[in-house]
C-alpha cells in the first residue's frame, strides 16, 4: 500500500481526490433533493387541497345562502304573515286557509330544485300548509325539534339526527331536515313586530346541495367528502362512502394538513369548516404516493444524469479549476461590496468564459436593480407617511363638519327665542322652518324617503320662498292619499321647484305659481312639477332633454351638458337607482311655463346604488 502511494502520480492523486469529493456531494445532493422535493410536493399538495376545500365550502355556502333566501321569501311573504298573524287556535273549525298557504309556499320556493318539502306550523303547533304532502294531524309539539325551535331566536336550525339515505323518483340520495321560527315583520302595530307566529320545517336533498358531480373534484389520488359533526359522511366524490362513518379522531385540528392512514393507505388530510351555520367539515384526502410521484421521477432522472456527467465533470473540473477560481474570487469581492451597501461596481473585462461573463453581467444588473429598488422603497415610505398625515387631516375635518351643524342649530334656536321675546312670530316661524329644512337636507341616513316626508320638506322650502317673494308666489300640492307612504329618492322635489323659481319666475318679476302633483300610475309613481313662468329657450330645453338621453346611453359627463347641477343630480340618481325603468320628460312653451314629469317604479330599485354616496 505504501508502494502504491509512492508510485501514484500527482495527476492520479488529484483525479482520485476529485472523484471522492464529487461522489459524496452527489449522493448528498440526491438525498437533500429528495427531501426538498418531497417537502415542496407536500406543500403544493396542501395548497391545492386547501383550495379544493375552500372552493367546495364556498359552493356549499352559496347554496345555503340561496336556501336561506328562499326560506325568508316563504316565511316573510305578506300573504303568509297575514294568515299567521290572524290565526286563532280557538276557531280551527272555521274554513281552513290551507290552499292559500300552499300557494304562497309554491310561489316562493319553486326555483329551489333541491328542496323536498316545506311545512308551515302555526304557533300553537298545527300544520297549516306544505309544499308537498305531509301528515296534517301531527302537531309540532310532538317532534323532537320543537323545544329547540321554540327557544331559538329565528335562526335556521339543522337537525343532524334527520340525516338519512332515502330513495325516491330521483334515485338513492342523502337528505336532511331543518326548522326555522317564523316571526312577524308586517304589522300595523309596530309593537307587535317581531312576535312569534309559527315554525317552518323543511327537508332537502343533500346530494343536490353538496353536488359532487363536478369533474374538478374527482381526480386520481384525491377524495373529497363533507362530514357532519358526528363524523357521518354526508356526501363525497366516492358515492359508496355516503352514510358511512369517518374517523372522528382525524378531525382534530392538530391532524390538519398531515399524513394519516385511511382505508389502509397513507393520505394527506386537509379539512375545514364548511359553513358557520352548520356543523359540517369539508375533507380532502390526497394519496401520499400520488403526491410523491413527481419527486420520485425527478430523483431517478437526476441520479441517472449525475452518473453520466460525473466523469465528464471531473475531467473538466481539473482543466478549468484555476480558470474559474480567479473570476469567482473577483465576484466574491463584488458581493462583499454590495453587502456593505456600496453599489458602485466596476464592470471588468470579459474572462472569455461565457457562463462566468453572463454571471457577472446578471450580477451587475441585479445590483443596479437592487439599488433602484431600495430608492423606490424609500420613496414609497415617504409617500406612505404623507398619506397618513393627509388621512389624519381628513379625519379632523370630518369631526369638524360634525360640530358645525350643531353650532348652526344652536344659533338658529337662539335667534328663534330672541324673535319670540320681541313678539315677532313671523320671524320665529321662518327660523323654525329654516332649521327643519337644514336638518332634513344635512341628514345623510339613507338615500330614500317617503312621499309624506318629501312633501313636508318642500312645504318648508316654499314657505321660506313665499316670504321672500312677499305674496308674488303661490304654491299648490296635489297628492293622492294612497301614495303618501311610497318611497322616492331624497331631495327630488326641492331642486325642481327651485329651478322653476330661479329660471322661470324670479328674473321676470311676475306673480308665479308652482304646482306639484304626485299620483300612482299602475306600477309607477308619477311626479309632475309645473310653473306659469316665461318658459325655457329652445337651446336650454334641448340641452336638458339631451342630458337625460346621454345619461341613459352612459355618455353623460359633467362638462358635456348644459343645465342646472340640481336637475343633473336628480337625473343621475334616477338612472343609478331605477335604470331604464325611470323617465324624465321636460316640456316648455314660451309665456306659458315649464312642466317636468318624472316616472319610476313604485317597487324597490332595480340597480345598485353604491355610487350614490360619492355623487
């Protein structure tokens, strides 16, 4: 052995040393790579499984919300509320309103295909209607759920003990029942709103709710289930598992996103609550061999390539060790400069080795971009500080704006008392009207009001204008009593009346008359504001008509149309709230006056009004 050592040349010793120094790192790299790839594969599998759980839980949550809306449509329908409010257990021998209740349920729930049945019980427990056939003689008090429902506050109660496998015309599927207390929401006596009226018992198709027929939930190596709190499997991608028991110990939060044994195989377990209103869990099981399949393939490929390249690499390393060491040392020095914060790196001459030259080039680009990024982050921090200061200033201004109205009301109240002390009741009336008008206009709680409140507001405004015009202005309001409780947008009448006074009456010093008529026309509310002024010029009339047309065609701009800001504001709000169901017609004749007619639905608005707060 000593002879071999003496006879071994330096070249052979270097080659042997190189082989040993390369083989062990290659083995270590393979092991570490396998660990890292396995970890990354598990990480990506956990991410994908969580996305599946979240997506499936979101789908079920959406359907549960739809079911909740349907239940509310049934129990809060005016017809059913009226029947339950008038229900008297002492007169059950009178004509039974079963057909009315059944018809109400059918109208409100005919769009929910996954509902098996909905049954309505009166507060005393008698069954008074259902969507399909149901035992009419059995009272609510005989059911196990009665006491729980009676003590509830109106929330939907899912009866987990009712989960069962049934067979009907649609085949074999899982079903579940629930119950919800019915409370009064319509009553002329406000004190009676919220009282208990009865109970709604319903049964639904769990398979339709969970809907595991979608292909994205069925993939090789993955199983998805929905498990109840008592560990019963309600549904899943494997239909054979429905109704069976899941290992409850696996639903411990410490076992989430870990490998577990299920059906004799290793799976990655991921689960999460399906919906806050139900005690269900969405469970995703991904087979471990499926997760590590890509890692195994990558390691085997890398190992084969490493063996082939080992000899080549050893030969090249001997030839190029010295030529590589010098530029790498230079690069190391530049790294140290960057680490110390010095980005003034000198670009050296090329070494002639393409990879090393590219490495230098990319490093210089990286250093340059890093320098720019540091400056950008610094500038962003400065901007952030400015935004914080501006936000605080805006908050202070908002608080100040809350103080100013109180100061104004207190001042007006003081002036009112001074006027009363001086015996000037007319001034006192004006001050009170002005205070009420300011309070109504400054109030920002909601964008709607009733016709009655809008009429009271315009009467305050016209009273002040009549005092200002000293008898030269008459005001007439004609409102159908049946529409006094209808809703409309706040501050609709005042801008119209103000426009008539400002442009049709005041400039011409005539005895003016403002007429307001509000009537119901079928399913729409009609508002007409007219005056006996001098009328509009043709170009002004055309501009207002074009303004409404531009708003309808989504072409309206603030500077593109002539006309008052108040009229434009009303047009824009009408369109945002009611869309093409609203109309705004302006007509005018010289020396005869101007007439403005607004029509919009008497029901709830058809468009979102999110933008109105910013107008």
